[in-house]
């Protein structure tokens, strides 16, 4: 009689969802993230925003020491006090090393733009620093110039080779981070936001296979083109079932 082997199957890590940060005004770590976001935005755009305070914050624990923070930040410019929304990706994966921070987006709270009908919820695997920047920003421009920069739909996304490669990257990176076994099928919708200085944010809607089931996932991919003839650096943003 043949012996039967019982194999324990480990379930992939499942994020617990967004959690509001309590007493955010007194949370020194969250305030430091807000200051980082404003500083990085100024560096990329030659802006002169002054950090005041993070007023609201949420955090998503994506597992393997990766965190995404959604922030609402009060800042001051030459016109007065304004509120910006931002996302900061924090990577604590290197033992004994300080956290690596990436800026996902930074835009006025009143900013409009279609986001494939879902929020801009990001996470990132930090392989390189990627900061939001807006095009053609100089001393003659201020933040009002970028309030209505939209995400632009990618036409015929299902046949766009580059977009499909981004979708495949997103699934493979998610599998590595969470020990999942999703299989990429196709990106069916896509949007892109040109943040300037060769930085792009893509929102993707894709079909994947999970075991015997077919599912829709939404994700964000940050693309950084670091230099001439160098390959793009990709970072995975949020990756969630629709």
C-alpha cells in the first residue's frame, strides 16, 4: 500500500488594507515623511513650497517590510496655505540600514484627472529613488500650473507592447514580494501620467490567472528613465484585486 504524503501549502501574504494613522499631528515619523515629500518635490521641480504639517495619513503594510503612506499635507507658497495629497513608499528591507523612501505622487488636493475609476493607491518595491516631477517648471510658474494635469489613457492598451511588459513586470514583482503564484495574461486598460524629467506613472487594469480562476487586478507602475541608452528602472506601486 503506497504511503500518502501530506504537503502543507503556505498561503501568500495578504495585505490587511489601509489603516488610518491616529493622532497624526503628533506622529513624528509621519511628519518626517511629509517633510520628505515636500523636499523631494522641491528638488525635482525647483519649487519653493514650505512644509507645515501632515493633517491626515493612512498606511498600507504590503509585507516583507514594505509600506505605503497616503498623506494630506499643508504647505505654504507665495499665495498662502494649500493642501497637497501625496504618497510615500518606505522600504525597510535592508537590515541595519536606514529606510529607503520614494515619492509616488505629489499634487494639489483639488487636482482632477480620471484614474481608471479607482483611487491612486500605490505601493512600491524600492530599487531606485523615484520622485514626482512636473514638466516645464521654472521661476515663472507656480503650483497652479499643474493642478489639472490629467492621466492620459493609452490607446489600444491591449496591443501596446510596452504596456504589456509593464503589466508582466507588475505581476512578477508582486509574486516575488508576496510569494503568490499569479500568472499574467493581459493589460486591458492603461493610463499614463508624464511627471517630467523622464518620470512616468502608469495605472494598469489587467487580467491574471490565480490557480484555476481568472481575475482582474489594478496596479501602479513607476517608470524612471535614468539616462541616455540606459534601461528604464521600474518600481511596483499598488497591486490589488478589482
